[in-house]
C-alpha cells in the first residue's frame, strides 16, 4: 500500500523533470567547472546559465547568487561571518528561527556579541513594534525568516525591513538576513524589492535534489573558511553542478505552475481546517486572527496525545507526518537554550503536529488523513478525555 506523504516542509519529493535534469547533468558534465579545458568550460557555462536563470526567477542579478549545499549552509555562511567582527555587535532575531540560525547566534553570543530576541504574538509572528524599540546604534544584524517552518506563519518581513531602514536613516546599514527556505518555490519572491541583504533557499524544499541551495548576498562577506575560491570565495569547493541544474529546473517549474499549485494547496488547507474545526479533540495552537499563513503548512494539536505517539500511530496507518522541524527533532542543545520558543502552554506544546503538503497532494489524500484522525481519536478517546 503506497504511503501518503504529509511532510513536505521537511523535504519535498523530487520533481520528475528535476530528477531527469540531475541524471542528464551527471552523465554529460564530468569535468570540474573550474577546469580550463573544453569540458571544464562547458561545465562552467552550464553553471553560469543556472545562475542567470535562478537570478531571473528570484528577481535579482547573477552576481548576488551563490550556490551552496542548502539552507543550513547558507544561513551559517552569513551568521558565522560576523564572528570576524572584533568589536561587540548587537543582534536581533526571532526566538523561533530554524536551528541553523539559532545555534550560530548562540555561538556569536558565546564570542561576546549581544543577541536579543524579539517578542512574538499569539499567531507566532514577531512584534514589529518591539523590533523598533530594540534597535540600537550597535545593531549590526537582524535575522527574520520569511515563513515559519513549523507553523506556516508568514512573518511581517516588509514591515520589519522598513523599520530597520528607517532606523538607519541613511547611516550605517544594518545587515538584514532572511531564511526564505519555506517560501522558495512556493511564494513569488522579488529579492530586489525585498531590500534584504541576504536570503537562503534550499532545493529539496521545492522539488530539487538534496545538496543544493542558494544564498542571495547583496554584498560580499568575510567567510570563515577558505579554499579554491569558488563562488567568489564564499563557498570553496567544487560546485555540485548536477544538483544545481536540478534545482534550477525545479525552481522554473514552481514558477511556471505557482498560481495553480497555490490554489490547489489552499483548497487542501481549507478542507483540513474545516474538518478539524468540527472535532473538539483537535485544537489550532496559532489563531489566524489577521496574520498570513502559508497554504502549504499547518500546525494542530491533540491535547493528551503526545506528538511522538501520534506520529507513530499515523505512520502505522501509512501516513508520514511530523511533530516539528526535522532539523530540530534531535537538537537537544536548542531545546535547552530556548524552551518552547513559540510560548505555547505545555499541554499543547507536547502534542503539536505539523502537516505539510505540496503540488502532488490530492483532495483524496486529505480525506484519508481526516479519516485517520477520526480513527485515532476514537481509539484513544479515554486518554484524551483524561487530558487536563
């Protein structure tokens, strides 16, 4: 029996055209793109064509596109570059950022820099008034993700960037970094209009191959590690051309089909929301009181049923769902440093489930998931009734 996949936020199935592109590039481009012979020049030409196409799709220029291994590396390149700063700097961030942002921030803190976290609303978005209050002349870095990887809450990025730029008032620019991993390929992104200084993307979140990502970087940074000078010296090492080519193919597909795919995703979300709203055992941890949420991600909770237990019960029924970010599920250090960063009551926090879907998810998949919830609730009604 085929499994039904509701964990796209962790990793999306590879797009068939991207898989074909990956295979074709593996066969055709054996040479290193840095080699000066004919085969190397052909590989370089393919790499730069991909760079131009990705830049065009993200509304930026090719020289700002750095190919990396994914979102985590892209985030780390930016944040760890600030370890080279000799003077103490002030950093602002949301407390619920991805571990590849949070953990480098704590490394910066341990090196003597001041890291401060912003207040959040009940919807799981930052309080932009709090951002304005906390900006200081020493602030050198602000980190804010585009779309939350566990809740789907879309952060007020434009308002936050505007607040930072107004505070600068033409003075020294504050570096604004955006983890856009959950938005890439799903949301129309104009990096020029966004006015951020850097942004990260990961291919396997939108149907590309694992091992490829994009770092948008408006101006060069001082990298922590060195090598052969690839990617303008920011990401040394032989470029993963086949994965980059597959990522480019997937990004083009998502851009071409975005309107239809987004409409279909909204229908899945509406179906699930309507069904779960009728079941008193299921609660929505983050009320949608005006905030924008991704049509591809939803957080729910079944108080009394721990998320790890629920995940196993669904797995036994053929469903792949998540209890949160795959990158934080084994990250004990992060849990110790920021406990419950979204501020949920303990009984809710321990039972949160993340459902995420994509362009191949069908309405019948959603119906099957709803039925599975009903079965599990019925089987465990005694446990749920005892929940405080």
